[in-house]
C-alpha cells in the first residue's frame, strides 16, 4: 500500500518526450492514513509511524512544489508559474496538508491537548485528513490531464496513443484506489 | 443551494470564444443530496423530492453527455470522442450515478427492500452518494482545466487573462462548496 503511494507519484508518464517536473509535488503518500489500521504494534508506535510518514510526505510535497517552480524558472524560455487550476489546487492542498500536520502534532503529540478537547478535535482531524487526501488525488488527476492535453495539442502524442490510453487507465485506477482508502478509513 | 447547483453547471466559461458543448454533462445537481436535511415537510414528501431531483439530474447528465458527443461529431472537422481523462471520468461518474439512482429507487421506493436489508444498504447508499458527488466535482474541475488549457495553448486567451483567473477562482470555490456539502451531509 505505502509502496504504491510513494512510488506511483514518482513514475514519469510513459511519454516519449516527458517534460514533467520530477519529483513532482505529491501529497499522495497520504494513505499513510491507514497505518493506524494496518500496522501491528502498540498505539504509541503506530501513532509515531502515522506522524512520521505524514511528515516525510509533507517534506516530499514541499520539495516537489519547489522543484516544479524551479523547473518552470530554469526552462528556456521560462514557463509561467501558477496559471493553471491544477497548480492552484495543488498549492491549496499542500498548504492544508501542512496545517493538518501541525494541528495533529500539537493536539495529539506535543504539547497535547487535554482529553476532552482532543476527543472533540478527532472527528475533524479525520474529516480533514480524508478531504485533503481526496483533493490530493484530484490534483494529481488534473496534473495527468494537463500533461496529456499539452502533449496532444502539441501533436507530440496522438489522441489515442497507447501513452494516453495508459495514463487515462491509471487515472481511473487511481480513483478506485482513493475510494478504497476512504472506505477502509471510515469503516 | 439548489439554485447554485442547477445553475452553476450551465454557466458558460467567461471566454471570448467558448467552444464548450452546452449544456454540458453535469452531475453537479447532486447536492439534491441535502434536501433531506434542508427541506421542511413529511418524510415521504422529502423522500419524493430527493428521488425526483436526482432523477432530473440524471436526465440532465445523460442529455449533457449526448450533447457533448454530438458537439464533437457535428464540428467541422469532427473532434475525437473520449480521448481525455476528463471524458473517461465523466462517463464513469454518470454510469455510477445511474446505478445509484436505480439501487436507491428499488431499495427505498418501489418495490422496497425489507427493513433489515434497507437498513444495511443505507450507509452504502450514503457513502456512494457522496463519493459520486465528489467525483462529479472532480470531473467538472478537470473540464474547466482542459478548456482553459486548450484556450491558453491555442493563444486564444493569455495565461494570466482575467478569464483564466476567474475560472481558477471558481474552481477553488467549487472545492470549498463540495467540502461544505459533504460536511453537512455527514454531520
Ligand atoms: C498531488 C500532487 C501534485 C501537486 C500538489 C502539484 C502541484 C503543482 C504546482 C504547484 C505546479 C505549479 C508550478 C509553477 O507554477 O511553477 C504544478 C505544475 C505542473 N504539474 Fe503538478 N502537482 C501534482 C501532481 C502532478 C501530476 C501527477 C502531474 C502529471 C502527471 C503534474 C503535472 C504538472 C504539469 C504539466 C505542470 C506545469 C503546468 C502548470 O503549472 O499547471 N502534476 N504542479
Ligand atoms: C497531514 C497530516 C495528517 C493527515 C492527513 C492525517 C489523517 C488522519 C486520518 C484520515 C485519520 C483517521 C484514520 C482512521 O480512521 O483509520 C487520522 C487519525 C489520527 N491521527 Fe492523523 N493525520 C495527519 C497528521 C497527524 C499527526 C501529526 C498526528 C500527531 C500525533 C496525528 C494523530 C492522529 C491520531 C491520534 C489519530 C486517531 C487514531 C485513532 O485512535 O483512531 N495525525 N489521521
Ligand atoms: C461533471 C460534469 C461533466 C461531465 C460528466 C462531463 C463529461 C464529458 C464527456 C463524457 C465528454 C466527452 C465527449 C466526447 O467524447 O465526445 C466531455 C467533453 C468535454 N468537456 Fe466535459 N463534462 C463535465 C463538465 C465539464 C465542464 C464544467 C467543462 C468546462 C467548463 C467541460 C469541458 C469539456 C471539454 C472542453 C470537452 C471536450 C474535450 C474532451 O472530450 O475531453 N466539461 N465532457
Ligand atoms: C443518484 C442518485 C442518488 C444519490 C447521489 C443519493 C445520495 C444520498 C445521500 C448522500 C444521502 C445521505 C443524505 C444525508 O445524510 O443528509 C441519501 C439518503 C437517502 N436516500 Fe438517496 N441518493 C440518490 C437516489 C435515491 C433514490 C432514487 C432514493 C429512493 C427513494 C433514495 C433514498 C434515500 C433515502 C431513503 C435516504 C435516507 C434518508 C434518511 O432517512 O436519512 N436516494 N441519498
Ligand atoms: O425507506 C427507508 O429506509 C431507510 C431506513 O428505514 C433504513 O433503515 C429510510 O430512512 C427510509 O425512509
């Protein structure tokens, strides 16, 4: 599971002339969400795993966004920054991801809220955690769409090339994967 | 609320040369979801409202998809069908929307399942209803992105045109709206 999530976002699109900024920003490791349920071990251990994996994911996401900007700036000619809905939603998702991590850390790890406050924050932590996950997935789908649209309108690949069909299939599978993660987390 | 949902999907993008198939396919009226909570009246009345509004939404979505295909076929030269991730996810969403409607109708309206089966299906009805809603929103966001990408790469609008900034802002607001609908439905 975690393998899929860390590795999938680093796969270049199977395009002959990929101009994708890599490693691209990715809050996809979010299914770290499920370590609470899938990992064996004591509660504090699983909590530390949940917190750390999300921490690594946050760093990767920030590094990814920075490298996307650098990729744009260092291209010749430079490519404009932040003109697309993909990039706007991507930035929004990463910002909320960072806020969620800080809120989770402060509430559940250190200094830790008092029991009753912790209990009333928990459902919101879960709600926002899953919401951010879903919009991370939506951002990634939009990234794939935008990349393909560029390649198709630029006639780099044809509309029905196996690259495009393959990427669309991956997109639909990613949706199925996201639905399973959410279902597993709430059931 | 319902006003927003029925009207927003019919708004053309504020583009000088919109080539958008209109009315475009839209399961956005899905916040019909909330009529159970927001409408006054007896339970059977609200159930009928929930069922009918979703029925109308389903018909609109099917008409929309058909008109998108017709728009492609009747263009000169004809535009390819179903090459994009947007269209794949759009079709998938509409199919699941149709299945959800049939399953809801058969289980809760006519012939109606026995009480215990109905009770065990209900949480899945809610889960899939919200899931389909979220992926309808994701499809619409991808539609906006694809449309803008076409206009930008074709130099019809500039990357930072007010049309593009306006559409991106609408996209981010749509996300906020979707999050509110889901929160209202589960809280
Ligand atoms: C959830 C993960 C992702 C996030 C948070 C994200 C975020 C971003 C951001 C912030 C930019 C703007 C960089 C700038 O303005 O200089 C960008 C650009 C881009 N990304 Fe992503 N991205 C993600 C996943 C993907 C994926 C999976 C692909 C394609 C396979 C992709 C393709 C692109 C492309 C083609 C651009 C350049 C065009 C543009 O600025 O919209 N991204 N991304
Ligand atoms: C952006 C980062 C984070 C996201 C997206 C996130 C998301 C989630 C989600 C979705 C759940 C529900 C899991 C389930 O029901 O199986 C959860 C549970 C939890 N998270 Fe996080 N989380 C994040 C960061 C943190 C941090 C930094 C802490 C600090 C310790 C933390 C502590 C917890 C705790 C205590 C639970 C409850 C586990 C239980 O007893 O059921 N989270 N988180
Ligand atoms: C949730 C609502 C939507 C659904 C279910 C949907 C579905 C579809 C489908 C099935 C097609 C393919 C038609 C064909 O292959 O002949 C299509 C095409 C298209 N749609 Fe949408 N759409 C939705 C919303 C939107 C929105 C809001 C926009 C833009 C503002 C948009 C823009 C486009 C464009 C530009 C095309 C032509 C390119 C392509 O086939 O991908 N759509 N849509
Ligand atoms: C595609 C169509 C449909 C979608 C997306 C959908 C979605 C939903 C959602 C999200 C809820 C939870 C609402 C809340 O918690 O406030 C719900 C409740 C419900 N729906 Fe549907 N629904 C659909 C069609 C139908 C149909 C055709 C019926 C037939 C009568 C139906 C009967 C019900 C019932 C009985 C409830 C439970 C209300 C309650 O007592 O809490 N639904 N639906
Ligand atoms: O027909 C119905 O089924 C559900 C519930 O009774 C299932 O337990 C509900 O709210 C109805 O109106």
